[in-house]
């Protein structure tokens, strides 16, 4: 029976693990051992909607931690210059607002066929009510239901990941009984069941590896092989820094902006005190020094003051461990696997893998089937998200640098070309929808349809519509035109409905930071 659990490694992954376990199993002995001399990666400042499932499960209210972690709210991810230079689009959280006036094929695509100059960004504006808030830099709890927007389900967070880990430690984990030991791992002793002790004194029934890219327990000690995803995802390095606000009211926005540049892309994450930013790039095409210069040039072009900024270089281990639970050692966080930071997935794998871990532990004493099933569940989620991120490169039309040109000419795996990724919520029916029903799925919060629209990747075309319906282009236009008008009406209605809502800065001052007088 698993009664004693030792988490090795702190940071976001370690303390999220400690909080989750003490919440679910308050009577188990849970200990977190972390080195006082090893810094965490600490740049995972942007989250996606699933983080709220985790905070709600733990009973953590936003107001409890956002003010202590430089936190803000996030409604969307913006992709700039990914499809083509000079074009941008949003991927908002939650399900689209699709009502009875929509046919099987999303009406927006038919408008795009007849009016090809319609911006790709118009898609999100037409079917996501919260884009009215994003476009005006406003936010609301929406208690009066002015627009079809659920604050709890359609928002995520920006915050300082290091401060988030410390808040979890001091305000949740330790007060609930998690033991905290600050000590370097000097030795690991083994027996036939896996790890027997750490530093010849610390025993546990289950050791959880949260040691980051080092994978000290699962990789180094248990010698579990690592499966690289560098053939699917092009980037393996990053520079990270922070810059001050110049105009906080305008720059503090409710979305993460990802901008494609010469050899990768730059993130822009506005938290309360400053903007987190960095450059994800491929060492195959650019060395670290040149990449740093490219980042600095980009930041200056955006008007940022970098005179006092410190730059941290990160080498990313992109891929996943073959098995995530070996004997009495399981892995959570970077030690388990990592997808490059696009789509803000770093903490996603933490809370989702933790959910699968709880399911295994609830049975009592996990047998080999439970351990293997844990690996399977985690890898299905991981692979699917990795394929989802890969689509952002596979659908790009850029070829203006050697990096983007190679990406443009790349032969992708059949998961990408045949639309048969492993992410159940995203891709289970995608191939069926596109190749048989000529329609992107949008049920269940799936986001591929938003990405497809941003990259101008339609599920059907006018020729197919004419062929299948035995109608002319003029007849199809007459049929769909009223629906285009309805899309525009809804977009304008949502925009007007939120005109008097608070600017994000004012909202945070009043509801989170209590600085508004």
C-alpha cells in the first residue's frame, strides 16, 4: 500500500504535485525534497483553460493567489506572422457560439470562399463572444450575461511561475501537512523494487520525479529511455527575459502573443508587474548568440526597453520518457516530457498527468497494469498536444528564411498529413469530418477549427459544395448570404454589449490587487 510519497524537486511541478496529493490523500505522508542550490526553469508564465479545472479541484480561488504571483487573466492566444508575415489571428478559450442558424459546415467558411479578402482573424471575432472583450481590452465577470461568456470556463492565467510555486508551498501544501526538506540529492540507493532510499535515509513507497529536464530519478537512476520529438517539433532552445511596461493600460492585455520571426517565435506574456518575453528557436539554424541578437532586435522594434533586462538561455528536452512510471518511480513535469512552449502547454501536462496519477492511486496499491495505464494516458495526451502544436508549423505559408523554407518543404508524419493525431478531444473525428463530412469539428471545446481558420485551411471548398449539392455557385451564395449577415450582427451585438465594461487594468486593480480607490 502506498502511504509514504516523496516528491523530489520543487518548482511549479513539484509544488503542484504536493498540493494535489495532499488534497486528495490528506492522511498519506507526503514529503517534498528539493535542492537549495538548484534554480527552477521558472518561465512557464502562461496557462490554458484546463488550469482552472485544477484550481477548482483544489478549492483555490483566483483572488487567493493572483495578487501574490503578479497574476492576470487570459482569454486567448494570438498568433502573429505565423501564417504569413503581416497577418494575425486569435485562438480564444472555450466553445464557439454556434447557434441554429449554422449549417453543418460553419457558415464563416462560405463567406471566406466568396470574399477571400476576409481576414482570417474575422473567424474568431464572429463565433467567440469573448473576442469583443479581447479587441477592446476589457474583461467582466459577466454576471448579467450580456454576452454568452462563462468567466470560469473561458479564462486562464498569466502569472510569475516562480512566485506561483512559492505561494502553493507556503499557503497550501505545507499548511495542510506536506513535509518540506531542503537538501541536495547526494546518493540514491536501489533495491529490486526500484529506489530504496535517497541520501541513505529517506524512504518512500512512491518517489515522484519533478527534477526538470535532468530527470534525476526516472532518467538517470532508473535509466528509462527518452523518446525525442525533434523530428516533429523544430525548436530546442529558448532565451527568456522580462521587460517593463511603458503604457500599462494598453500593454496589459488578456492574451499571450506569439510572433514568428527569423528562426522561431517570440512570446509576449503580460503579468501584473512586467511583461515576460522570450524567443523559442532552433539551434539547427541559428547559434545562441545570433538568436539573442534577433530577440533584442525584435524587442526594440516593439518599443521595449531592454537596458535592464537579464537574459536566460534554456536548452529544451523536447519529447517524452518511454515509460512514466517504472517500479516505484513516477515522473511529473519536465522530467516526464515537454512539448515546446507554443500553446502554453507547460503546466497543462503537469495538471493533466497529475489527474491520471490520482486515478491510478485511488485504486489502492497500483499494480503493473495501473502503472502502464498511467503511461498510456499521459502519452495519449502528450502526443496529441504535440501534433496540435506541429500543425502550427505544418500549415504555415512562410518561406522567407531557411528555417521557414525548410518547414514549408517538410514531409510531415502521417499523423499530420492524414489528420489522425492521438488527442481524443482534438483529432478523433477530424479525418472523418474533413474527408467525408467536409466540416471541422468544434464540439467539446476542440480548438483545431480555430487554428485551421487562422491558417486559411478550409474543411471544404466551393467546388465540393457544388458537386455534392448539385447547385451552382450563385445558388449556394443565395443560400448562405443570410447566415453571413447573422454572423456580422452577432459580432456587432457582442461588441456593443461590452463597451461599458472595465479595462483589464481597472478590473484587476479593483478585484484582485485592491489598489483602486
